[in-house]
C-alpha cells in the first residue's frame, strides 16, 4: 500500500497588497525594484482583522475534501501545519475540525515552519501506509500579516510574508507506480535562533513580561520575527540542493528526469540557484512567490494546487517537493503524480 495525494486546493484572502502598497499604506521606506530584485515578490495577500488561521484554511480544506470525492465525515485525521496558530494552544487543527463539523476526528498541529507541509506529509503518509487512517486532511495555513513589523524598521522581513492556505487529502493507492515513493526530513537546532519569534519565553516566569501594575507587556522587538537573512539564504540553498541530490541518488534517477521540482517559496533567487545547479529549465522549477510572497507551511500545497489546475501537473509526472526553514528544518519528497 502506498500513500498518494488525492486532491489539492488553496485559498488566499482577497486583500492584495502590492509592493507599492507597502509604501502607500504602511509608509515603509522601500521600493518595488528592491523587493522584486532581491526576492521576486510583487504582491502578497493579507487577511482581515477578525480572521484567524483556521478561517483561512477552511475554504481550502472544504475544497480539497470535495475534489477527493469525499465529504467531511470521511476524514479520519486532520494535520494542520502552521507557525501562526490562533493561540499558543489549542492548535488550529482543533478549530478547523469544529468548523468542518466533524467532532471526534483527531486533529494535530505540526510546528515546523517552512518545512511544516513536508513534515505533515511524512506524518500523513505514515498513518495511511500503516493502515491506521484512510483519509487524512493535511493543511498548511498561515496568517503572517498580524506578526509583521509593517514599518521601515521591519522592512527586510515584512516584505517577504503573506497569508494563505493550501490543503491536500492523502489516501492510499493500489497503483504500483503512483504515489509518495520516498521522503526525507532533517533539522539542525544549532541554528534555532537565526529565524525566530520570541513573543513568549518559558525560560522566564511569567512567560510574558509584566510591568509594575502586573499587566502583560511584550517588548516590541519580541513581537516580530527575527531573521539573519543572509545566513538563512546560504543554508537554504545548500540544504535544498543536498536534499534533492540525495533524493535522486536514493531513487536512482537523474535530476533531469524529474518533470517538476516544487520548491518552498521563500525567495525566487534561492529557487533559481537550486534550479541552475540541477541543470533544469525554468518550466520544471515553477514559482508563484510573485503573487503570494512566502506563506511558509502553505507555499507547497498552494503551488501544487495551481499547477494541477492549470494543467502543468499531470498524472504520471515525476515530482520532487523540497522545503527549508526556521529550526533549521528541511524536507523533500519524491512522488509520481
Ligand atoms: O522561509 C523562511 C526562510 N527564509 C528565507 O529563506 C529568507 C532568506 N533570505 C533572504 O531572502 C534575503 O536575505 C533577504 C531578502 C531577506 C534580504 O536580502 P539581502 O540581499 O540579504 O539583503 P540585506 O538584508 O543584507 O540588506 C541589504 C540592504 C540593507 O541596507 P544597508 O544596511 O546595506 O544600507 C538593508 O537595510 O538592503 C536594505 N533593505 C531594504 N531596502 C529596501 C532590507 N530590506 C529592504 C527593503 N527595501 N524591503
């Protein structure tokens, strides 16, 4: 028995924020040219106040279930990959489960940042292939806009991220060719503080600082994501490349035999570098970061869904998935679609 991705879907909030609007709406001292040249990003989507991460995920989840020919009651496990859950606990998976109207179905969150979807896929695959669960709903969803310093001081991070969700249903197939043939995950916690948000800290009591009146105060700097961009960039290129090369060796295929390499969308320059090193043409390493920015756990399922909808991802294709992010964490998968 082999697990496969039976359906894909995605949702992004309707409010489109172009690079020019980072300047006009928020007064950030930046230029469209700087952002496009360094990252490839032209715009991102921001969700409205009052919308939580699970609300963004709900339309994608419903559509993925429908496209798999199922109804919510058929789902027997929810895996929600996110670094922006509504609350510290419980996880977004529980909120999503309630909205899908399927009480009793197990729901777990995966907190592995940009690699969250791949960690979730490995988890879904294991549950399906051991026979424990039949229909697993795997979601990657983020609401980044509320955690960005949308001022000039935060511009190097604020210009990168967007809100959105992608969802897939993982099931088993009897087709000997099709499905998830191989996966690999990795982490290197020595770099944990290189890309981090310290809004709470359980090393100190209480875990959020209090002022003299006993009210909670979060130092502004702790609200926002901290990133050593150059260090992340260098490690992303190296680990993504090594991951794909390892995948090809293990599966005895040449990178040029791959029909599609679906990379996490953190920076178009990272993906172009990986593509050039693999000697692949542009159409085999597609990007959509131009439209959505970095939606962390949602980038890979959003891109898969777009590729499937516009006919670039077809049954029988040899597909590699690869991602890298905070932790550091990374992962890759080899699938026959
Ligand atoms: O998905 C999680 C993984 N994340 C990533 O993979 C991100 C990896 N890193 C990157 O994508 C890049 O490092 C960034 C796009 C974040 C930054 O690009 P960079 O080429 O590393 O630029 P930098 O941070 O070294 O900044 C260069 C200059 C600085 O000015 P000075 O100090 O040289 O005068 C920045 O202040 O560019 C300035 N800058 C900006 N200027 C205009 C930084 N952000 C901006 C901005 N607009 N938005």
